[in-house]
C-alpha cells in the first residue's frame, strides 16, 4: 500500500513552492522561481538512488527507474509539469486538509467570504467521507500538476522499495512552462528514450484521454483612418466598427459558452483598438481536423469579403497552429490506452474515456514521436481559488502507475 502520510507531506512540500510561469518571458523556464522546485525534484530522484537523474539548462528533469526483469520489456515514461498557471496567484499557498469531508460547504476563507460549496461544484458530493486538500481561498492550490508529480514520485519510491514487482525500465520526466504552452517545446524525446509515455495531468479520478483539440491562434488586424470628428464625413474609417462587423459575422453559437464534447469553437479572447487600428485575438479549437481547417478558412474568407465591401485592404490576419489532436498518433498504438484502462480497472477505478476540451503536453509529444495519452491526477477546479484534490484520488493514481508498469511486464 502507498503510504498516505508520505503522499500528503510530499504534495504539500511541492505546492508551497511558487512555480508560476510567465507567458511574457522568453526564458526557459520562463520564471526563475520554477528552478526552486526543479532542483528539489532532481535531488529527490538522486536520493531515491536513480543515479542517471539529470536536469538540463532549460529545467527539464529526466531519470530512470531500472527494470527488475531480465526480459526485454518496453520502456514506459511518466511525465508531469511543475509550473502553475499565470492566471491566478501561486504565491504563499496555504493548503488546508479537510478530513472525512461531510458533504457540506467548506469555508476556505472566512474573512473574505470564500466558500467551496457543492451547490456550485456538485462533484464535491462524490468525495463525501474522503480527505480533501483545498486552498485557503486566496491562491490556487497547484494540484495542476503537482498532484501528478507527487503520484509519479510516490510510485517510483514504492517500486524502488518493492523489487519483487516485475517491471521494465521506467522513465520519469518533469517539465517547466506547460501552462503557457511550452512544456514540450524543448523536451528531448530521443534522450528520454521511452517507447511511449503517459502524462499524469488529468482531472477527476478515472479520466483517460487520448483525444484533444486541434488548436490555432489568430490575430486580426483592422486598419482605419482617423480624421477630426468634426470634419470626418466621407473620410473617417473607424476600425472599431469594422472589427465589430467581423465579430458579428461569425456564428454566435460556436463559442466556448455554447459548445461541449467534441464541438469546436471560435473564441474571441482579446480586443484592443481605437479609430486607427483594432486588433482582435482569437483562438480556434476543433477535434475534427477537417473542421479545424475549415474554421481557419472561414476567418480568411470573412476578411476577404469585408475588404471587398470597402474596396480596401482593411483587414489582415495571421493564423498560427498551436497543436493537433493526438488521436491521429495514438490510434496507431491503441494498446497503450488499453493498458492504462486495464490498470485502472485492476485497482478499482472506473475509466472515464473522453476527449480533452483543451491541450496537453502529450499532444505535442505524440507528434514529436512519443505517443502520450493523459491519465487523471485527481484535482478539480484548476487555475483558481476553488481548486482542491481528494487524497484518495491521488492514491489511486499512484496505484495506476504501478499497475501499468506491472501489467506491461506480464504482457
């Protein structure tokens, strides 16, 4: 059995280190404070006796748990990221441990009136009687993805101390800057040397994901002509109005707040402008590759149409692909999903196989030659003050890692 206290203590030791990443920085890691946890993790791996543990100049950590079998077995990797989102403060995290949760409201911060309630987050009811780790209502928790790191470390420690469990080589990888979309950018797949891997970066217990959005970022530049408003008749071109026409011409119901499951969307997530120029920032998301390409074409055609109405090239846009649906790569090696599903069932977890309405390092890694589905880490309400994680979910995730290693050897 996994030592419960060890897991809790390890998790708290990680989340109390501020590792917020910064999208405005060009460094890797994007913030110096990520090094605080990176160096700690590297040292812990060395302390486990993993003598090949390395940390490179960009903060990527890799290590190997040697095989206990003499048979030639596949090399399996487990990967998590140690940065936290820039969307909410990760400074001075004060975790609260709620033992034997009674299913009622949890007052996170009485002074500020912050309450974690099943009225707002109904999935809380699933964890009645369990131990929850929450925030104090002023920061995020950091279970995304320090829960995943904790589970990998606890599994490695357990397997290290139980050599009677037959398994092949296990590769461990910890990355910076996942929350700003760069977690896999400088990941050395060849050096990692795994046949396949799993990111421990999902949410609720049972999640097993091998589909994600195709994603692109779009900037729409709208030019105008500024003239003194008192003498503007027939001369002024207000870029804000043209931008408004562009926005209103897109399907209103194909936006995040109106879509679910495998439905894609256009999302206007930024706008800045004046009469002379307005810039719109969109993201495009779709699970279907053909639909994804069609969405890009819709934006390009719309710009062309509005330009033709004015007889001027007032709108230009740039479209940059961000990542693609890893299903394209995982479908070729579905046994790695089947293995994870079997491991979950073996430890008493009901698999929840569904597409990710987002991205994951596993997507980029899959297209870099390392097939990499995503497994639950157990947390909920990521990126904000209401984040929490049930300890029992973390324990089960740890058991899943161990069971995957064990089943891979048997098969």
